[in-house]
């Protein structure tokens, strides 16, 4: 049931997002669109309550409960950024707004951008960890909660890997290509 609910929440996220953006830009109802978009966190609340009820009813804590916590954590860490990004692109495509700026591609500006993304992943791992700790306390039997503890490790491994990737942009910043006029022409010798 929990895995099906995670899938339903993910599909619901995209359906609500599409409906909210369509109401905002196609139907020219910005308040209605904003109200629909504000309903998205309710999906995570439903998933959280269903997970708690499942554990309360004696379900063995398992990977599905850990996955639910990670899903909620990811949504908290990256959901708002995803909605803003899609909203800017929908405004550009459907309402004639200016093209949204692309993320920086070079230098320390790109490193700062990657660092902000990593902070979202850190926030997601922290939220997932808190939810998993609460679930373990809710179950109350340390012998039955090893699976949940393993998911905490998975959350922090993902945050660590993402942190290493972000760090590479600081250590080896990508350099912008030289302007055309500064480049030496390539001479091809013919036999």
C-alpha cells in the first residue's frame, strides 16, 4: 500500500503542478493556479499519515517506509525549486514572460549554484532522518527498525555523493571558452 501511495503522490505532484500552471497561464486564473500549487504539500502529509497508520497497525518497518521518508525529504529539499523552475518556464512559454535565465555554466558562479543544490539535498536528508527517527521511536522496538536505520545511511550517502560532486566545481571550476576574436585560427595544411 505504501509503495502504491508513493507512486500516487508522485503522479499527483505532477498532475497538480500541470493543473496549477494551466490555471495560471492558460485559463488566466493566477489565484486559482496558486491555490492548486499550494495543495501539493498535502500529498506529503497524506503519505506521512498513511505511513504512520501502517506502522501503528503493526506493519513490519521495511524499505517502503524508508522510501516514503526519503521521498518526503526530497520533496522538502527540492520540491519548491522544481515548482519555481517550471513556473518560470511556463510563464515564458505560455504567458510571454522573458526567457528565464539559465544556470551559470562556468567558474565560481557555477560552484555557488551547485552548492545551493547540495543544500537542498542536505535539507532532504535531514528531513528524512528526522522522519525515520520518529518512525523508529513510534515503533519502539530497536530490533525491528534496522531497515529504517539503513535508509538513514542511504540518505546521507546520497547527500555525501552530491556534496562531492558540488565540491568538484569549487576545486576544478570550469573555465569559459575564449571569445572568438582571442582564438588563434586553426591552420590546416594541405598536402
